[in-house]
């Protein structure tokens, strides 16, 4: 079963029980032996960001500030299960090499976030960094926005106390205390403010019974007093992802190229829409839509880097049973940073940020028969394939050296010239007749981040019981493969406790 954020929220009534279990687990896992066990776990990534132990999920408030990249994320300090949401904090100079900072925000007893500091977004006001986020507390069923858990979600603000963003002072009361009067919603969370003229605007994620996921638009002149404007976006009947409790979570809206982009997550997947925005009427007209990543990837968040590029982050979820990751002592990781761009036809393009290339060791360039087998030592490396689809069918299989488990499979069949098959699923891949397709893979511990032609992304988790092993990439097909280059990648930590 998919470990989607939405499902965790619906099951939040059990958080108190989890917290009790978490406390005992924390005590049992303390000490050098626990750290050694984590450091020796071959399934832990070596160059992806994750906490030294325990649970993480959504990226929150990523920002480039005073020469440093700051990443905050949902974190349970007690156990490798969802619950007791804090904001953890890491700092980097290149978005790849990270160092952990103390927890940035924790629930305030008696405050609007006493049951959890949920997801949010960074902003800059009067030269200071602030965070707008969702606070959660217990409430009556009538006031609850998560009905089956009797939890009330409100929108809160905290301002950084210094330029290191090491601590924050919260505004005592919510700045948006409840949904519009008379409006019955499922969920009310995930603010993502942007500045336009004299106004700040933010979408708020929600859903309506019998309609599904929707976004409410609010505005404010000072980020403190907000007014409801309109329903900004809503599930259309043709949009297949729908359940009665559907919420369009983690919305974000921004300009890219000559269009605007709307991101949201629902039903275990992250979606995008591109189109045109009327800034006077505050109307977004979507023209194209797609899925950001077809695999274990959810709740994406973006930021601008030092050069003004739009950078996409995502939570890479676990796909193994909860008992296994609870026992392992860690769960979840952050994706590598992906640079976003807009194609002429309004579709999104993405590629891993060039900063990741600093991890590369010596390149191994292979052609001909030698390119048919590529080995990624210790499941810590990168490979780039270049092929021409019109020259015939091909298949790329990724499997374990010892276990021989097939972890991922990509196939092209010329009978379906507009598609590529990943793990048997046909995905549209429209390219020029003579265009070379690039297949780029990052393999790390127990995750594969695959990007095909800068158009399709698929993040795949894989697990095995044997000791550390290599990943074997096997190419099947004649005449289609032009070249392959592979690299071993340098870990960002000597102990895997990144």
C-alpha cells in the first residue's frame, strides 16, 4: 500500500499511540550500536539527503539565503514512523553536500500546532525570512478539518531569529484560523505564498465532498490579515484521480518561461498543470497536465537557486512494509534537486542539477558490445545512455548482482513509436524522428531516480536481504544504443548518516 501523506493524515488519530511506541523505540535505539547499525545498512543512500535516523517526509520551505541553501522537512524525532511532526533543518552550499542543524520548529503545547507543525513555505518580508505553515490541534468534530481524526488545521507564521535560520519565533495565533464561513471542506492546509504587486497570495489545499481536490485562494497586504478571494482550482470531471476524501495537497503556483505552473499532490502522485494566468482576474487557465514523477515521489516543493533557476524537490517514500522501515530505524529521503524548464509546447522539462556532477569519479565510456553490461559498484553511481529509437527495440534491465532481483525495466517497442514502457507501464514520449533519447539514472542504496529525455521521471525503491551488492545494468537490443557513460559517485558522508 502506498505510504501517501494523505493516508497518514487520515490515520492521525493514532498519533498518540505511535508517540508512545516512538519514545520506547528512541530509548532502545540510542547509543553507538544503533548508529553503527544505521551506518552499515546498505539500503541507506550515500548521496541523498535524509536525517541521521527516524522518519522524514515533505520538503518544507527550501530557500537560498545569504549564500546558503536551507532545507526544512517534516520529521519525527522519536521513531521511523509518521507522527509528532517537527521541522528538521539542513544547510548546504551546493544543494548536494549537507550538514544537519538542530530541529528548527517543534509543536508548541497549548498552541495552534500542538499536534504537529505541518508543511509550509518560506517567504522574505522586510529583509527577514519567515515560514507560513499549517498547525494542527485537536478539536471538536464540528470544527475539525480532518473529520475522521477530529483535527483542526490552521495557517500559522513563524519568523527567523537570525540569518542562519536556526530558530524561529511563532506568531501566537493563526493568521488564517478556519475555512470560509459556511464552507465544508476535507482538509485545509499547505500554504504557499507568493508576492504580486502590493498583495501576497496563497493557495490553501482542500477538497469538497462529491467534487474532490480543490484550492482556495487567499490574499493579504501584510501576511498577517488574510481574506478569502475565490476557489482558485478544482478537480475537473475528466481528472481521474479522485476519492471522496481527495485533497489537492502541497499546492504551489509560479511563473516559468512564458507560462505559469501549478503543482499539487493527490492519490499518491504529484501532478503539474501549465497554462496562462490573468493577474488582474486572478484566473489560471490550464492547457496541459501531467505527472511529475511516476514512482515513489510525493509532496514536491520548489525554490529558486543562486542563479534564478527553478529547483524541484520531492519526498522519496518507502515502499516496503511499515514493520521493515520501523525496524531499520529510518524512513524516507529527499530527492536530488531537479532543474525545471518549460518546453515550447507547454510541457515541463527537468534534469538533475549540475551540482550533482561534483560527486562523480572517473568516467567510464563504453560503446559496442562492452556497453551491454554496466556495473554500479555498491549501488552508488550514475549512468547515462543515449539511444535512437527508430533503429529497433531495446530493453534496459536493472537488477541486483547477488540477488538477481529485477529492480527496474525500461523498454522501447517500435510498434509503439510514441511510448516508452517502464516496468510494463506505457508512457507517452513524443520526440523528433531522429532525436536521440537520453536515459539518465542515479542509483543510491535503495533508490533509482530515472529521467528519460528530460520528459519522464520515475523514482523507484528497491530492497534486498543480502549484504551490500552492486547494481547491474543490462542492455538488450541491436543497433539502437549509441553510447553509455557511467560514474561511481562519492558519498557525502563517511558513515551513511547523512
